[in-house]
């Protein structure tokens, strides 16, 4: 069980940094607590006592939600449920609703934050590959000599290994920024060990744009989690797809090469097979949602990987 002596709820970034400075070495930040609480139980960390928990979920900067000028700003405390019930957000980030629908259940989605998902840095987190495919950047904030400062980096550089990120001890992940991609079609595929409330073993995120002819990819963004220490983009496959006319054969070639990226130590053959099928299915679904000609992706081919 997780216990604490003090549970602090700062309402400004300044108050949060005060709390972090006053309790240096004995605090832990918390947002939705959907990773921290299940971690502190028998079979994982066991009983854990953290003297001070600092709940940052109510800070306004972490709750920004804005689509403007071709860009999307998402406060780190944005809950996964928002990708399902905020239509403006869903239109600007067309992959995220497909990620959210696979994410836990209604109750967890109302608490689980994108910031907690990224900072927890699970090799199989769902939010990370989805936001990687959306070319996300993360904004990290700290207080230096009394002044609140920020640094920004691509999400692709944020996670450095399982449970490890570039976040410094005195920093808060404040915001995630992505380009709005309203013309792209999105898809998210996931498999795990259980039938319900599945944590991914492998998941694949796809975002594609189809050109005006309906016959060629104008853009392809593919990311995968669960096949190595950190979620990653499949850039070589993305580039290969962008050069060719859309056909069942090029989608199958892309899926074949995706299997070679599996770097996990366990269940390699299984993961290769799953990644192959997921890349195919994600590309088909994303392409059809982006307006690909159904002449090029036949009903039979679609049905084979549905
Ligand atoms: C039943 C169940 C089902 C789940 N299903 C899924 C699933 O389908 N897919 C999936 O990916 N995950 C799943 N999870 C895991 C979890 O819900 C997510 O990882 C969630 O996004 C974590 O967010 P949180 O706000 O709850 O994190 P918290 O538990 O509050 O925090 C997690 C970590 O991040 C740190 N942190 C949080 N926010 C910040 C911030 N802004 N700045 C700096 N540090 C921060 C905390 O200190 C802590 O170390 C599930 C969990 C449960 C209990």
C-alpha cells in the first residue's frame, strides 16, 4: 500500500516548485496516480511510504488544451478520456482517439494523464507511441534562481530506457505540443496478456495522409512499443512507403521489414508475428480513414487483416 505523511495540492507552478524545494529528497510528484498506486502493492514494490506526495494535476499550465494556428498544446495533466470526448482535439490529433479507446477503461481514462504515461516510461506504454507518431515535443519546467524556466525537446529524445527519461529531479513535465494533422487518418493496434484492462505487450500507432489522387501516401508516421527498451518510430519503413504507389504489395513489404525491428529479449517470434500483422492492419485502417482509394486496398485484402 502507498502511504504518505502529507498530500499537497499546489494550485500554481510556483507553489509546486516551493513544495519540491521544501521537501527535497522526500517527495514524489503525482498526477492521476494510476501508475503509482498499483506499483505500491504486493508483488511489485510492496508497501511504500513516501513522506510527501505533491499532486500537480490541478495546476492550470498542466491543464491547457488548445488547438490554434496548426498546433496543439496539451497540458501534461490532460486525461486520456479527453481524446474521446473533445471533438476538436480528436480532429486535430486523429490517432489519439484510437489509442484512447484501447486505453484501460472509462474510470482509469478519467484519471490517467498523458504526462504520467510519458514520465512512467514503460516500454509498452500506449500514449508514448501514439504521441511519437504525432511528432510530439515535450515542455519541461523548473525554477532557477527564483525564475520559472522551460526547455523543450522532441518526445523521441525523452525516454532513455525503461522507467528512465531526460526529466531532471527538479523538473515538471508541463506540456506536450504537436502539429495538428486534420487530413491524416489514424489507427492504433494493441495486444496484451489479459482480456480486459490490457496493458500492451505490443502496440503499433499509424498516421497517414493520402495525396490528391488517392493512390499515393503523402505522409506516413509509424511508431511501435513493446519490442525494445523504449517506444520508437519506424522511420526507414515510413520513408520507403512515401516513395511508392499504394498497393497491397508495398503494405506487405512494409509489414515484413517491421518484424526485423523486434529487439525484446523475450517472446521474439511472437512479437515479430504480431508486429507484422499490426503494421499491416494499422496502415490499411489509417489509409482508408485518410481517403485511400478502395480500388487499391481490395475488400479481400482488408478482410484478411481485419
Ligand atoms: C487498471 C489500469 C489499466 C491501465 N491501462 C493502461 C493502458 O491501457 N495503457 C497504458 O499505457 N497505461 C495503462 N495504465 C497505466 C497508467 O494508467 C498510465 O501510464 C497513466 O497514463 C499514468 O498517468 P498518471 O497521471 O496516473 O500517473 P501517476 O501514477 O500519477 O504518475 C506516474 C509517474 O509519473 C510522474 N509524473 C506524473 N505526472 C508528471 C508530470 N507532469 N511531471 C513530472 N512527473 C510526473 C510521477 O511522479 C510518477 O513517477 C493502466 C493502469 C491501470 C491501473
